[in-house]
């Protein structure tokens, strides 16, 4: 699993994607499991989309948070 800075939501999404990837490896060579493989790919894409939305939202929140931080007095 990669290391990323981010919210708890991002962490949960990254972990969920990792679990789905492990499941995909586990069923990769099973016969008659194409439907299951397709469902896992769809779930992984949904999680990736949710993660991307969270990253975008975090990026738009970051400037606001930075603006609210106290600045040192000089």
C-alpha cells in the first residue's frame, strides 16, 4: 500500500482498495468467476472515484485552512 498524506476518509478508501485488489488476485485464476472479477473491478473503480473526489475536496479546503492559520508576528 502506498503512503499518502490525507484525511481519515482517504486512509479508509486506500485500505478498501487494497483489500479489493487482494480479492482480485485471489479470484484471478478461478474458473467461472468472470462475473465476480467484473464486480470487483467495478467496486475498485467506484472506490477510486470516491478517493479522487476526496482528494479534490481536500485540495479546495487546504487554502482555506492555510489562510486561517495564525501567522508569526515580525
